[in-house]
C-alpha cells in the first residue's frame, strides 16, 4: 500500500506545474470557507454575547446598546415602582465626524458598572467614582487603533480625555471608550438623559415587555445579536458560492486525475502484473488527490491569512477581522479531505474495475 | 489543414475529454460570475443615483443621526436664504429601529415634502393618513415580504402599510410616516434629525452650502453636506465588502486561466508525439501554437456558453424568494449583458494566458524531443 502511494505521488510530481495549478484551483473554495468562517467567528464572538441574567430597558425597537436610545433619567422611578431598587444607567453612542473616525462611547456609573460588566485590565486601573472629569478607560482594540497609551490623551468627540486604563473583554466593548455618565452627558449635550437602564432578569419585567413612554425590555446583548442577524444573508450567499466552488473543484480534480491516470494506464497495468491489487491502484490515485488537497489546504491558509490581515471589515468604530479558530480549521480540513477523496474516487474506481488486459492493451489501441 | 480546423477536429475526436475540460472550466466561470455579480450589485448600490443638488444639515458629531436633534433655528436659518436660493426646507425625523424583527430606517417628514425634497414616488397603494399608517420602500417590501395591509409594530404601536414607494439611495428600504404621526408616536422632542434643503432652480448649490455653513446658527455646531456625499460617506463597510468581492472574482478568473493551463498541459502531456509529427509534416511552431491556443479558446468558449446560463439559473434560484438584503442593501445578482461581455473578454484573456504559458514549453522543445517522448 505504502509503495503504491509513493508511486502515485512520484507520478504526480512528474507534472509539478500541473500539481501547483491544481492545488491553487482546489485552494480557492477552501480559502473562501476560511475567510467566511473566520469573519463569522470574530463577529459572533464579539457581538453575539447575550447575557440572559440581565435586562436592558431602552427605547422600543432601538439598538440601545450601540446607539439610538435616549431616555430620561426619571425612568428610574418607573423601574423602582416595578420592584427594581437599583437600576444601573448607561449611555451608548457612536461619536465621530465620519465612520472612519468613529468611537463607540459608553457612559457608565463609576460606582456600579463593575456589577454588570466583567473585564480584564491590561494596563492602568479601572475608572472609579473619585476620578476627575475627562478620565476614560478604553478597550484594547480602540487603544490599538488609536495608538493610545496609558496616561496619554485620546480625542473623543473633539475633546481630550486621559486614558487611565486599558481593558479587554473579547467582545465589541474592546472598541469602546468608557467615561463617567456625567462626562458622557456633557459630551453629548444630553442633560440628564441616558441610553439604557440595566436591571437583573427574573423580576416583574420580562424580555419583550413594552413599558410606558415608548420603552421596552430586552436581554442584555440583544442589540449585538440583532446586528449579527443583519449579516447572515451575506454569509449565507457567500457560503453557497464557496460550496459550489468546492463541488466544481472536486469535479475538476476528478477530471484531471482521471486524465493523468489514463496517461499512465500502461504503467498501472504493469503494477498490476507485478502483484499490486486493484485496491492498491485505487489508493495510488487517492494519494494523488489527497496530496493535491493537502497542498491546497496550505495555500488556502496562507491566502486567507494574507487577505484577512489586509481586509478587515470596518464601520462606525468597530472592525470585524478574520479569526481562525479550531472549529473553522476542522471544517476546512474536512472540506479539503472531502474534495480530495471526491476528486479521486471516480478515477480510482474506474482504475480498480479496469481489467488488466484493458490497461495494457490500451497502450497500443 | 488550418490550425482552426485542426483544433475543431481534435476537440471532436475525444468528446469525453473535451467535455471534462469544458466542465472544469465552466465551474470556475460560474463562480467568477457569481462573485462578480455580487461585486457589481454592491458597486451599483454605491453609485447612488443623484438626488440633484439637495443639501442636508445634520449634527456632524454623530455617526448615526438617530441620537441627534436639530433645533428649529436651523430650519429658520435655511428658510431665511429666500426663494431665490432655496425652494423648500424640510425637516426629517430619522431612527434606526427594529420593526417586526427587522432593523429598518424609520423616517418621517411633512407629507407635502415627500415628492419634492424626499424624492419619494408612490409605487402602489396610497400615501398614508396621519395616524397609524405608513408607507414602505419597495426594497423593504421585497426583502421583508411586507405588503399593503401588513401591520408593523413600530415603537410598540401597530401601524398599517398603505402603500409602497420608490426612492433613490438608502431610503428605498425605509418606512415613512407623516411627521405629525411621528410626533404623536415618539413625542414632540427630538423630532428633527436632518434638515433637507432643496436648492432653487438656477441657484448655485455651492453658494447655498457656503451660506448655510457660515450661518451663526449652524457654523461650528452642525454640518452641511450634499445628500449624495453624505450617503456615500456612510458606505465604508460596503466598500470593504466590495473589495473582498472583487478579490474573490479576480481569483476565480485566475482559476479560468489555470483551467486553461491544465487543459493545455494535459493535452501536451498526452500527445507529445502528435504535436511533434505536426511540426514534422510542415506545420510551423507558430501554427502549432496557434492550434493549441485556438483549441484552448474553444474550450473556454464552450465553458463560457455553459457557465453563463448556469450562473444565470443559479442567480434566479437564489432570488426565488427575493434579493438578499445586507444592512438594507439589496444584493440582487444579475447577468447584465454588458457584464457578461466583460466576463467573456476576461475569460478569453485568462484562457489565452493560461494556454500561452503551457505551450511555451512546446516552442522550446525540438521535434526530436517530441518524437522521443
């Protein structure tokens, strides 16, 4: 078996350019799958982070955890009347003159935000109630995009804030600048309005409930989940194209390996004469298909990494990057294996079923 | 025998091999066309139809206007320019809201401004009355499957669709209601996010824009844009997507060249002696090369003739239930004749390049080498 495989690979290597071109052809659908999976992974891990233990009270139908909700602070009385003793206010807004210069702003209650938000502090310290005005702690992605450093300034809506800490959550919050609620209200000119109130789930208000004043309750993270839904049609469309590319790649591989096998039919006949079983000849062809698939996989990873690094999707202060995780790798490897085997199976079966006399006679046909 | 007749005879000799080669190349043509059509759909959207010299005033500090509010003084400043410069000033209420589980733009303006300043034209049904009635853009009707009589829950209140409208730009996927209805539904505060200024016929847009930008009620607080400019500014994400689509389509076209290379290379590997015999029987190297190139171009043409209908059928199948919408942008793939012609040229070029590379070896090899193989 091993020698049959080795002979198959040697035969393939006699056509090095054909091998490379075939591998590139097979790499295209794999690269598409990697890119689609990579972007989807980053998007879902950053945006689709619903926390069912918390409820967000916001303007009905809005994306209050990003923008679009502005409610009076007096809403807190309504919530207290519903049994919530300590609703936590937040402001969420996308500030900036252009989408390219946009910053996700979050106004927080410095005394209480750590009750509802977990983060890993990379540098500095958390924002606290004793901080002077114009202090901010910023997400790691924002720090990277803006080259912001601890103790240094960062421009938010044209005003200078001092970075007191850099945090990481692994979610879209990594693109945010957190400032005190008062600073955010001053910055936006909102007086005492806020975007949302956060309350614990399990009380008198349920997700989906409508409240007086055009308010409604949703699970914490619902805005992000809704945003990812807007992307789904695009990924579905791209996925169907990548799938078709994969099917046709397998067909092209099958046709090419079939023709290579036909070219070498006399050699293969001789192998049968010297004692190789028909199954060994099938493995001979499968080895070629899998070798092409293996090379294609390497090329796909290299290509996807290059394109992914050069082409982040960005809008309004956030980026979606290509992130390769184990599940995507496993999926792409399975696809590569599938294309390799599917491309080999027809010529391999044909070869295994071809009588010895047919193989040898064909040389003189 | 001419290279053309030789190529035809050769392709007809082994039909199975010819079909396999064509099938392989057709596959990548289908994918290139699908990706190219997607890029074209995005590109068409980004080339927003001109809304003339309309100007808009908004708060430049918000990326999404939903959170901003323009005071009445801004409208008055625009109106003060007079009818020689400004024919109409229209306030626009703007929100991005989830309506019946879809994220859509909800807009409101005085009914009298819809046709002029807002560029809406009624496509079906009727304009809404003040109260619980709205009209929806044709894009939204397509994508969401909402029709006349559909009930939308907007801001917690049921609103009935009375008509569909057509509009350039992103408004084609919006919900419109009279400004009075918005006041009743959302309250009297924060009712104006954008002020649309229709420049008078014969007036210079640049002059009007400069006058507005210099007005004390506007300068330093709000910004003045041409409506088209603002729409394009907000399509950064789509441009990123567009670039990715172009890369994908380019790669697929590259694969056409690779398919051509494979077809020629395999042909040469299968028939080295026949190629040498051709030269021995009086065919020049140039004629043999021409025969091989013609043969590959014919394969590419065959693949193209199969690939285009396949791609068209695929596109039709994808939109059996209407176009896909991404952030309210319709991704409607079509096999536009002009684009098909461009793809035909690119396919021919790519196939030519692939065949040229693989036949280059033939030009270097001697007849004796060919015969020995």
